[in-house]
């Protein structure tokens, strides 16, 4: 039997314990995927005493079946296709382009809203630990990894409290390291593995990033 997490905060604290080899290193950055990954990433960054930022990704859902991800986009104009689904459903390129244009606008809006005018953390030459509250197919995380590669990250660590074996193992070809604490079978749905799993609102993401912004300055002072 796999143990359930009480909430995202507990999951983040426990995940941070698994990542202690990265604690206090000046080259490490933690990036949370909004919305649900940010509360987890906040706890990880606090435990490791390293800077935190948000890395916005957007899923491109299939028309009439939005829960199915045909692709995902990340900051920097990166697009990653779910080739298996695109081929199986014979999705035309123009449908993907149309969805990518719409979601790119939403991605830009959310990035501005979450950061409140702050510049993104520079990950060039750094180790980027990218965190979410769970991982199913892995398509949005693949887009996040590709976006961080595009931004010049030297090493990318995917870290999640729980995920599918397909998603976590599949990402080993994209990331330099994958830390997935639990891979239950059957997985079914992410909410099943948390006792408290409320929807995370935009203002909660902003509040956590605002708190982290002050702490980022303190961390920078330690290593300068």
C-alpha cells in the first residue's frame, strides 16, 4: 500500500528531504509548475535554502476532449507533442497551431500575473529542480524540461511526490535526474493520493512567489 500525503505542503517537505544533496548550493534553482506544483516547490526551496521561481506550462487539449493532452507549451516558445496521441487521433497540424496560439497568450498572461513584474530567475548554467504536485502522462513536464534546456540550464532534475511509472520513467530520457517518491499501481487520479487536495488559486501562487522573492534576496546575500 502506498501512503497518501496529507496535503501539498507535507508532500513538499518530504520531497525536500529527498533532495538534500542540493541544499545550500548557489547554482541551484527550484521551479514550480502552476498552479498545484508551486506550493510543493515552495516547501522544497525552503528546505534546500535555494531560490524559487515559477515555470509556466500549458497543456494543449484535444478539441471536445480537453482532458487529453495532444501537446504542451512552455515559456520561451517551446512546444512538445504527444506523438502517440497525435498519430492515433490523426490530429492535423493546423489544430495544434491554433491551440498553441491561444494557450501562448494565456501562458504570457499567467507569467505576468504570477511574477508581478519581477524578472525570471536566471537558470543559465544552473541546476534547475522542476517540481509539480504529481505526474500523469508527463507531457507538461516534458515541455517544462525542454523550456529550461532552451533557457540554458546545465542540469535538470524533475521532482514530484507521486506519479505514474509511465510518466516518471519516461522522463528519464529528457531530464538528467527524476525523483518520484511514489509510483502506485493503479494510479487512477492524482487527487486520490492526497487527503486534502483543494484547487490552488492564482492569488495563492502569487502570495508564495512574493514570499519567496524576499527570501531569494537573502539567499543571494549569503552566497555573494
